[in-house]
C-alpha cells in the first residue's frame, strides 16, 4: 500500500464521488456489482466496482483522472479521507454553487 495513495473502500469512493457532485444513476443495468455516477458537465459516467474489498493506487489514479481531480482534491473531499491521506479537508464546490 502506498502512503501517498492510501487504499479506499467502495463506500469511501462513493462518498468522494457524491461530495464532488456525481449522482448515482440508479440505472436498472446496475444489477451487477458496479454502480454508475453521472455529472452533467462530464460526458461519460463514473463506474465504481462495489464488489471489491478495497481500491489501491492504480484504481484510485484512474478515478482521479476520470473525475478530473488532483490527489489533494480527491482525498480532501471528505473529512475522514483527508485525515487518512494527510491532506487538508476542502469542502468541495457543489454544481449548484457555480452561480
């Protein structure tokens, strides 16, 4: 496990996605172990594999790239993850706050 990219659980990945404005699609095709999240300003959905026990550096980097977030923005999205990664907690800007 990398100290720079601490592992996260699927639930923590969901919390980070939701904190950054991604919404669960609740699509009928989520009968498997993947949940899909969308944001109006992103063309493709974010996919989170809920069947995994934990995500490691490679998957975390893929999620960060897909969400267009830096390491500090990604881990700083929730208080628990900010503390775990040793970064400052940032209250993510919600989509509604763009006005």
